[in-house]
C-alpha cells in the first residue's frame, strides 16, 4: 500500500516543495516552535520511568552548600520527553541535627523525608522555577528570616540542568555554645513521566 503517481511508480514517502523548483522528503513530523523554526516531533519518546539523574550516591551533594546556582549532568537530554519529569527531592542536614546536641559535624546527615514534584514540558524550557522551604521540606527552619528559596532550571536541548537547593537555617544548642545547622534538599532522582 502506498501513494502511486502516473505510470504506477510508487512514491516512498511524503515530499514538500522547497520553493526553488525541487522537492524535499519529509522524514518525520514537525511543529512550529513560535520562533519561525520547525522542530521535529520524535516518534520514540523516552519511556516513563527512564532515570535521567541519580543523586543517591551523594557525589554531587557538596554543591548544595554553594551560594550560587550549580550545574548538574543528566544522562540524556530532555528533548525526547513525552510529558515531563518527576524530581525526587531528599532532605539532609549539614553541620549536625537541630535541637540540643553535644557536637557539630562537617558531613551531611540524610533524613527519611522525600517529596516528588512533577514538572510538565511547558514549565521546563529555560524557566527558573522557585522552590520554597515549605514546598520541599514542608516547614521552615527556626530562624524564619534566614531561610532561602531554591531554584531549578532545565533546557530541553541540553543534558545539563541548574539547581540551587532551598536552605533552612536552624540554631542548635549545646551545654557550652550554640551553632548553625543548615538543611538542604539534595535531588535524589530525576525521571521521565
């Protein structure tokens, strides 16, 4: 089955005129991106559940303490997403645990709390999404004026994303002094949905 022209010759695809008297084969489906360009619609999307970033090893957690937005590497660019991404945020203290403690530490102490957020494709292309402490942790630290919002940004044509964790500041006390503990939201996983 196919399209035939006069003389019974089969046309093996769809063609379009290119405006200069010749024709070009159309190798897929395209959509207008609103900027005068035609973008290809992929016939094979990333399957739901495809892991695009795995932060469970804690290899990138040192970036959480930076005051600037940091870049992270995805396993694949996001251009073949069908619907969007699911981001799993964790919860970790740095410097100790809030409350009445005997010592501080220079390590991350992972908490059991996680939260998943869905981001549709329409929110992803170079939009900076603001992440508040209450959105991610469900609470703020005990120094309300010192809690800082985070940011996350994706580019659909890149395999790099940018992230700055929301940060809660907690004061903790010991028998001799008080000190500051920070709470961060490491990204544990990003997957296609």
